[in-house]
């Protein structure tokens, strides 16, 4: 029973941290502010996480598990490489739209004053996303859905940067312009 309560408390801490990231008001989120929001002591936070960096690692782990789990589902259920790529783009942008606080982690805003290894982990995450997109495009190339001269490395990189740009704009304009705005038209250009 205690392990279950500990897991629930960890989840509550991470959810609250993600909520706080949605409304940053320009300041760095401290463990004191997080503890106050949860109505617990800072020591109580440290019973569940050894450091604030470990809390952010928990958010990054949630992002990785969610996104790569969904990428795997797309790859397993779709045979068309273009459809896989299209669904991957929609999923990445929709994830951001549903998880505003996580978007600030994705674009690095929340990690600026934190441990450098967190940004390194996010860089590895982006490399994995790009590799997944390349695999979708490789499938499209094999099925003749793209021209045989298509450079899938350049296209995957372009798509990744398109997604990063949409995430960034979404966070920087206070969630007013959804990352999926004009998506159908833009995907026709990205996947032409």
C-alpha cells in the first residue's frame, strides 16, 4: 500500500510541476514554490525525488514513453510511409496542444537554468524523433510514395524543425495559436 501511495504522490508532484510550467509568468519554478502549491514541505518532495533535476527527468520520461509509444503504434498499424509520417506529425503537434507544460520542456524553456544533462537528454530525444521520421520516409520511398531521388534525411530534418517551430510558437504566444493551425495545408507542402 505504501508503494502505491508513493507512486501516487510522485505522479501528483509531476502533474503539479507540469501545471506550473503552463503558467510560468517568466520566473523559474523553485522547489519551494512547488512544495507550497502541493501544500507540503520541500523535504516531502525530496522523499520522492533526489533533486529537482530528477523531477524534470520524470517529465521527460513521460514525454518519451508517450511519444515513442504512439510512434510505435503508428508504425505497426499503418503500411503507407506517407500516412505514417502524416500521423506522426499530427501526434507530435497534438501532444503539445494537450500538454502545455510539457511543451515548455520540449522547447527547452523549462530546462534553461537546470542541469545540462536534461537538455542533453532532450537532444537525444530529438535525434530519436528524427530517426523515427526517417524510418517512416524510408517506408514511403520503398513504396514509391516519394520520388526515388528524395533525400529522406533532409526531409526528416525539415519535418522535425517544422514541429519544433510549431511547439515554440505555441508556447511563446501564450497558447493562443495552436500548433495544428493550418496543418493540412502545411503537410501537403512537407510531404509533396
